[in-house]
């Protein structure tokens, strides 16, 4: 049985159920790196250049860990576009090249191009080409891809019920999760999934908010048509897929009376994040908003203090909402 490694980072949080099901159905054994920890972060920082973003540094650390797993292949796709007329961050388009330049002695890399910005004709051919590395029958490859799409759809349906994609993947793999505590606040939390759902990168911000009595509302739990409708209200169409989802989600949450506030988690060094966060902050008028920027130097104590202060402010705002707005002066 051939062994294929999938790094536990970046688009793992969006497409892992699809990738794992596809390769397993074709008879391969899928090996993933561990969840992000300090050792992986340090390895990634050591291998990376300073200019790339924190999640990409962490990704290099995951690739480094997989080198000890005796793999036949490592799966690092070149993701250009996952929908029509929209694109992924340029640094992600170059991930296979970045990995090759930063890490020597790699096993054979499957770096298939995923680009459906104009047509999906080429991706269908590439899926068959990748599948033939593990199974020679084209019928089996197409059936494996159909099944993998169903599994991804099921996992996203789990996330739509209120859990994160990372939690949905755990449930999909048979793990059980703790029940959420009682809440008195509902906070919309935005951010790229590869930073927000990685507990080490985000310093477990979602779990911390839940522990503070907050129900967390994520983009996966929102109606996709509503997100697209709100994103279409800005003057120029956002051509970054994830950025458009963040803007549409923020504007949708801002109109909901049951959402007390919105937090945007951005990574230092991310060009799209710096612009998306600014757009969201300017568009939100009557909804409390906080932007948190994180990198490898961010301290947990400072993060916890900001979260506690934000929650206290939201509770105070709710408690005085029945009071009038007459000035106490004059």
C-alpha cells in the first residue's frame, strides 16, 4: 500500500475530507502531520523566509514533520482558484515552489494545479492523472472523486450546525466533542480557516470565547446566498475568494440583531487581510468590532485581556441599551 502525506495546515481545514476519501478509496494510506504545536512552529520559522505569512511558516513545519514518515508521495497542490472569476492568495499559488526551495530531500510531490477560474475541464483531467498513480482504472478514479465530494459536503453540513471545520473533521473521523457551555452573548468570528481553526495559530480563540460565555457564529453557519448578496454591495467585486466570504459574512452579521459583536482574526504579513479588515471596519457602523492581528510573537495574556474586555463591553452595552442617549453634560 502506497503512503501519501498531507500536511495538517492551510487548506487542510477546507478540503481534507475530500482529499483523504479520494486517496483512501484508491487504495492509498493517508498520513497527516500532528496538530500544530510549538515544535512544528519553530521548524517552520527556521525553514521559512521572513516575508511570508505566519500560516505558511507553520505549513513548512508540517511538511518537515512528514519527512520522517517514510512516504511514497506528499500532496501539496498548487491552488490557484476554487471558483469562477476568483482567486486564492498569490503566495499559496506558489506553495509547491516555496516548499521545494525551503526543504530538501522531499519525497515525490503531487503538486497538481487546482484552477477553475475559467473552466473545470483541466481539473477533471488532472484528477484522473493523479488517481492513476494509485489505481489504473479511470472508472474507479471518477467514483472515488464522486464519493469524496459527498464526504466533503457532509463535513460542511456539520460545520453549518455551529462547529468549526476543525471540529467537523474530528466528528467526521469518529471523535466526540464536549458540549458547549451556556452562553449569554453571540459573537461573530471571522478569519481565514487555516489560521482561525488552527488552535496554535489562533491561540485557541474560539474555545476561549466559548469559555467566556459566548456563542461563536462562524461563516460556515451562514447562508451562502446571503453572504454573496452582502459582498456584492461593495463598489468593486472582491476577487479573492476568502476575502469576499469575510466581507459578506461581516455585513450579514452586522444586520442581525442577535449578534452582539464581531471579531476579525488576521495574520501579520497577510496582504489581503490588511485590506479586508480595513474594508470591514469602515462598513460596520452600529456593531461593535475588534480586529486581532496575530503572528509567531503574539502573547496569550494580551489576547485574553482583549477578549475579556470586549466581552465585558458587550455585556455593559446590552445592560444599558434601555437607557436614553441624553448627554449628562449641559
